[in-house]
C-alpha cells in the first residue's frame, strides 16, 4: 500500500525535506519524492535501483546523511522505494513495507500534521493498494 501526499504550499520544497526527515523515523515505510526521483532519474520507472556502479544504499546514504547523521546503511538500503512507481500528481509517497493497519495510517497522519504545522502548508493524503 502507498500513501500519496499532495502538498499545497508554499513552501513545497521545505515540506518535502520535512517528510523525508520524518520518514527516517518510520521504519515500516520507504519513500519517493521528486528530489529523489531526480537523483535516480536513470532508474526510477524502469529497472532496478540497485543497478549500476553506485548502489541504491550508497546513493541514499549520501542523500540522507545531511538530514540526520545517525541514519545507518541498513535503513538507507530500505528507505527509497524500488517499486518504480511514479508520483504523477503527488509530491511524495510513503510505501508501506508491510500491511498497515488503520491505526498506523492514522498515526502517520498525526506525525505529518505535527511535522508540517510549523511550515503552514496544507496537504492531502490518499492511500491506495
């Protein structure tokens, strides 16, 4: 299941960075956003993110270390979605690594509400199987 987020900003960029940072703390999800899509432009939507001379985990580590220094290689290897799924009209998605309960979805919404409140932007979230 994926929970797609559409941000109504500004600041859209800052909101994406906040969502990336909070995703590090939610071990049951991996993510995709337009900034990461650019980083993996050669691979997203076609082929494995593990292909090529630089592995997905190494690229993720390079990308996420500035957000939070204690993210480890194991989490970096799992945080970026390898599904190849596109964002389309959304700005971000959380892909659940296991079947999520209604309580887990509601908790994610509470976490997002709290994280985005200081920015003053609004968002919608849509979960799809």
